[in-house]
């Protein structure tokens, strides 16, 4: 079972039929699994998903443990292991990353996010969430079980799916069927369609505890899907394989067809019971009219870690009357699975804005505030602006995700060398923080370049300084070889970089 659901080896490389003699469990909870998922942040009884250098150590540990699940994995780890296993069976496979991916939607094409009066995202009110990124696989198959035209790339998601009353499995779903909205075809086309076509709606809690729909710009998902290109490290865009251009006639036609099918099945889909559940509506038709009163966050989507981040909010009033307004700005760390942690920063502004006027409010998100909040959690923040009309109590919400760029690892190696010829790599780690970077540990690996993984202690790096490390090695295998370097510190998420070296065969 090379995934999370009911698929037990329906594989066909090329035109030849292929089947596994016995199911191979990757993440099953009822059979011996290769890998166990972990999202709690406590990985003391295993290995953090961020620390795996590749699939081979996971598979070796699983074999050494005689089939006991290896701890722990998250989506990119599951996708990497599945890619290795399928390629070893001769099945063309690649890893796909979708940035802004709707997950655990139970097939619905909208993700509802609920905020409190402090502009903080409230966890636990909806299982569905927009993940900043999600990784799955595509493998090439002949689909004799489907109508003609659905051979080729099939989407397979090996990450364990959310348990609940609505069953959600993993594919294989023809990528063409996802683009066409063929929810009638197996397997799990609806799940992948929702992941790449849903939109996000915002709800704000009122003083009486009820939730009111907030005016907000439509947030689309699935507009950036990519994979590693063949023979190089560049990204290959796959978005057009999964969906028509956003807002095009072809996309609207597909959405109309899907919603007609969903209306027929709507009574079978269980939604959240506490907040109100409005009827389904095509995402492309939501929020088409521009609001007369709104807020817009003006901030860079990425910012160097360690520097204070400037933030500006533009408030526009075109209502025809003067407005008494309250603006609340808030920031929360965002985990990769879309879950927000506790709000750590908030600012409130009260002002009057005449009709036809704009007001730009500027502030700064200091590193002293966001630095401690990001440690051991994420490099991503959800910045929210909640604008409230104090007279009508209507809410206008804007949000933006800010990614803080971690320091890079600078690796200097020769582009070419010879087999059995001694050479060296120089690794430099820079500390951009306004405080020392303690306990830096560097690990280096590379099959055919270095025997096993080597670890080196760099110690502490003063604020704004760099440290370099020279590592001698002798290649033993000819051909293109990859040197992988990882760096860790208690103040940073693990850093990773790699370089490819062409090793010529010995004479």
C-alpha cells in the first residue's frame, strides 16, 4: 500500500502491466509501516522530519528494525521515500510541491478560517486548512481501469490523511482528470481538485460569540505547483497540468461542472457544527464586487531573518460617508500544515476617515518580538489586519504571509575532480542575527564522495559574523555526485544546501 488509502499496487510502467506481489505499507496504521508521521513538535523518541538527509537512511533503519515504523516524517519525507521506492521498482516518479494547498477539506472547495476580535486565527474550529506548502508524488502509469486518455502522470499522496467520518485516500488520480474536474473517476480526484482549486473565506467572532463573514480578498490555492527539472536543479512549473488559468472561461466551466456534482452530494458532506456553514458557491464568483471600505497590507512577502520588518496598512473609504474605524494588527507563527500558534504581537489603532480618503498606517515588526516566536516552529508568519466599522460592526479582513529568509550555507567545491583524487570543500555559515548563534553543528554527506556522514562542531558564531570549515575528501565513485551539507543551531530551523561535482573516472 504505497500511500494512505486503498491502493495496493495498481501500477503500470509504460504499456506493460505491473503489480506488486504483496502490498508494501508506507504509512498504514493497521499494518507494518515504513514511516510514521509526526506533527507535535516533540521528536525526542525519534528523528525530526527536518533532519533526514534523504530516503536511504530511513529505509536502512526500517530494514534494521525488522519492519518497525521509522519515526518521524512529514509530507516531504513521505514523498521522498515513496519516490525512492517506486523508482527502485522501475516506475517513473517525481516529487511535486504545491505552494498554498488546501488540505483536509472533505472535498469542499472552500476553506473557512475563523478569527477572534484581536485578529488572531482561532485553531480547532475547522479541520480544513491552507498549508503553506504540501508535497506529493506523480508516477507514470498505464490506466487500463479508466477510459482512454488517462494514462500518464498520476498524483499519489503518501502523507497520512486526516481521520474522520469522511474518508480521504491518496490516489492514484490522473493529473488530467484533476484538471478536467472528473470527480467521477477513481481514485480521489476530488481530494486533489480541492487541494488545487479551493478558495479561503474569513469569519470574525462577534461580541455575542457568533461568527460573521468578513469582507476580504479571495485567497486562491494551487497557483504554484512545481517539481525538480530532469538533469538540473531548476524548478519546472506544473501548475498548468493541474488547472486552467485562474479566471479563464475554461476554469469557470470546470468549476461549474464540479459544483453541479457537489450540489448533488452536498447532504453527504459533513461540515463544522459550531460556526455557520453557508451554502457552497463557486470560488470564482465570490467577492467579485470591490468593497467600498477595506484594508490592504503592504509588506514584503519575504524578509531577512534577524532584521526588523516594516509593515504598512492602507485603509480606503469610498462609502460616501465619514467612518469611525478600529484597526487591529496581529501576527502569529504559521506551521507548515497551516496551523497557527499563539498570537505574539498586536497593535490597535482608532481613527476617523472621511469618505474618498485613504490612510496609510506604518509600524515595525521587531526581531525581538518575532524571533523567539519562530524558534522551533516555523520561518513563516501570518500577519492579519482586522478593520471594523464601529457604527455598523462590519468587519474587513486582510492577511499576508511573511517568510523570513534563513541564512544561507555557502559551499565552495570544484566543479570537476577525478576519482581517487584528494580534494576539499569549504563551508561557510553566516549569522545574520543581532545575537550569537550558539551550538552550531555541521553535517556533511555524499554517496561516492564521503564515507558515511561526518559531523563537525562550529561552536558559537557571534552576531553578524561568519565561520568557515574546510573538509577534505576523496571521491570513490565516478559520475555526477552530490555533496549535501546541513547546519543546525537551537535558534534556527535546520539549514540544508548541496552542490553537484562531476567526478571523472580514474585512468
